[in-house]
C-alpha cells in the first residue's frame, strides 16, 4: 500500500487538516451544545439553525460563502489577516476551516444528546454543595458526557477528513497546500492512468475512517465503564 | 439560627403562598403530595426562583445569593450521588468547597459508611446511598440542612436502617434541619417543630407536640394518622415483653420498647386508638387507663369528632363518633378516663433518645 510522494503529502495534509479542525472546533462545539441543551435564550432557534446550516446547504454553497467571507478581500478574512496575520485563502488553514465548519453540526448534535442525557438534578446537587457553575461543568457534566464528546469528535474528524465540496470551492486544489485526500483522489481521476494511484488513496481513506470509528468505540467503552463505576 | 421563609409562587394552576420560621432542631414540612413542600425547599436552596419572596437566615437576606454560596446541605429523595465518582470522591467533593475535612472521620463514623469509601454509587443499596448523601451534605459544612423526603424511596427495613442515623444526626449537629415528609411516623419521631401545609398554604405551624395534639390538625394529617405525641420515660422492661413507661398522668405498659431503662422516648398514640370512659373501667383487657380532662371537642366534617385531652399536663388526642359525644354527654372541662391498648402503639412510633 505504498503511496508515492504526492499521495503521502495529500494523506499527511488530510490528517493535519482533520486533527486541526477537530481540536479547534471541539471546545466551541461543547459550548454551543451546552447552550442548546441547558439554556433558554432569545435566538436559540436561530443559533440551532445556523449550526445545522452546513449540514443542509450544498457544500459548494458553504465553500463559496467562506470564500466571500474569509477570502483575502472578505470582511472576516481581511480582519483576521490584519489583526492576527491569519490567512485562510488558498492555504491549508482554509481547508481546516472548511473541514471544521462542515463537521461542526455533527459534533454539536452528538455532544448535545450526551448533555441532555445527564440528569440536571445531579448538577443541582453539585451546586448545593458549593460548586460554582464552571466547576459543576468541569467536574460533573464533562466527565459524564465524555463518551458523547468522543463520538462527536470522531464524527467531526471523519467528516473533516472526507470534506471535499466546500474545501475545493474555498481553497482550490493546490498540491502540498490544500490538496487533501478527497481532492487528490478527484484530481487523479481526472487524468488518464491515474486510477492506480487513486485506488491506493481510497484504501487509505477507508483505513483512516474505520480506524477512527474503532478508536472512538474503544475509548467510549472505557469511559462508559469508568463512569458507570462497574 | 433561625430561617425565615416567606414565598409566593404560582405554577401550573397551583398557587403557593407560605410564611413560616424554622429555628434550631428539626422543622418538618408536612403535607400531601402537591402541597408545595419540595417547591419550598428548592426555593430555600436556590434551585427555584419564586415569583415573590424573602428568605432570611438570622435576619440576613439569603435568597439573593447564588446556589453555591448559600451553604445549604441538601439531601434529596433520590440521593443524587455522582455516578462517576467513588463514595470517597463524593464526600471529598463536598469538603472541597465546604472546607470541613476535619469532621470527615467523625461523620463517616456517625453514618457507618467507612466500609463503603472505595465503592461506586451504582453498587450501593438504597439505604447506603442515602447515608452517603447525608454524609456528603454534612461535609459541605452547611448552615442549614434540607431533607426532601430522604426516606420515601426506601422500603421499610431500609427506613429502619436510616432512622437511627437521623436521630444521631439531629443530636450531634447543631444546624437547623428542614425536613420534608408526608409520613407522619417519621415526623413524629424526628421533628421538633412542624409546619402543616395544605393546598399551598400553611394550615398549622408550631412545636410538634402542640400541632400533633391539635384537634384541628386531624383532617390535615388524615384521621388514621392523627394522634398526639407524648414524652415518656422508660421505667422498666418486664420479662413478659411489656415495658413500663412513665407519663405525666401515670404509667402505661407497652410492647416492643427498645430504649434502655431511664431513657426518654416519644410515643405516638393514634387518636383512633384512644377509648374514653366516663367511669374508671374495671375488668377490661386494656391495662393502660389514664385520668384525663377534656380540653376541646371539635366536630369533624364526617361522623367523627376529635377530642383534645389533658393527661396531667400531657396532651392526648382521641377520636370518637359524634354520636358518642352526644350519648356520653361530653363537654369541655369534663373529667373522665382514657384507655390505650398496649399493642396499639406501634414499635415504629416509639423512638429513643428524643426530647
């Protein structure tokens, strides 16, 4: 299953994009999921819809909206470049942004379900014992939702790795910079004689996806055992 | 320490409007399901924000504090232990914020939970869970203990397992306890004060002995549950299983008294188990006959009447039919005799170490 240099580059980049997207999106996803599960506020339905938008919009539309917003001339893109020197357009960071946004709804859904499964009465009990809100979350809620967080992270990671439409629209298909695994497969299939190299990448994509699912199952079982206290 | 509660809260067609004080010792909030008991303790804990109200502790406003700064120890009906922590971790969680770690060994010993420390809540019995929950609440170094039907989820033997610990808790900790219950026997055994709730209002409030002996409380407690609570001293345990207890008006013999000789105990004598006789009965199988004076007669809504009796300073409550009141010509101030069957005072109604 040896890949050529271009294949390795695409694989490494995909992992980098997937891991970055997951790690950056996860804390935000936990926060949003907690808001949606535990808080009532004005605009909650709108927030919920916004979070789910990437799931229902055509990925090309999401990619194009990112291009408008986070491109060099986009308002968010210009602000981030001027303030933090952070450039998304046609960089791997842009691929990570697109991947993170596409995986975000999946993360939020899984984590929200996990939070809703935690009995708020347990959290109330912790508050009466003197724990402030953030400590209750960190010591009670978070440990109890860990399996859900892991499941959400793996879903988000798998989505990030496989993301194609929004990525190619937003940051194009530049080998070594924005050409992730799906983009590389797509590119190989566009040239005559590229199938052999493409099939190797396809197999690697399958290995990563299955490995991620197996890892999350294993982690979730361990965590569930620890939490149930058997 | 005195807790003063004044609340108005409306929810789902139910209208709660109560005001009462809870001093040192155990104050029982008693009422049927839906009387608003849990709403009140949740408001005191800060888990519920009432529409209007003021809660003070020793005159200081208390309900403006967030939950975690109120320092109330809350023992819930369903224990609510943290499932992902061991018993020891559950206890430490409380002392982390309560900073009363020095009391840990004493509390663990008092509740008999030393052997459970390494266990997880999922492996504990209902009674064990509730003891751990008690310990956890105490370790948070509370200014006030709230107990919301802590025994309601337990079966008879488990209840009997916990009750002695509650007796000790009451004796050994000085914090005021607000104890929610709809079980009269628990209240009669533990409480010093009683707040009777009905339909979201305080129907009766006062010292336990007074409220329990109040004829007006009979319909609120239920005619089968109503009955005065008396203080008695154990004089001797007979070889036939009957124990002699000293009351203000004389001695009575009862079955199944566990307390040692000399101990002061509480007796709950159900109103329906007290017979009245105009003359001192002779040749009766019941041996417990006390001379009494009628304080008040209160006709019930049904055929019954509740009669408050004075037995040498002790208050007794008897329930007879209205027809009996007529035919016996009972009037207030009248002197007569009360008959109590030895077997009618249930063991569960006899508690040791109470005052």
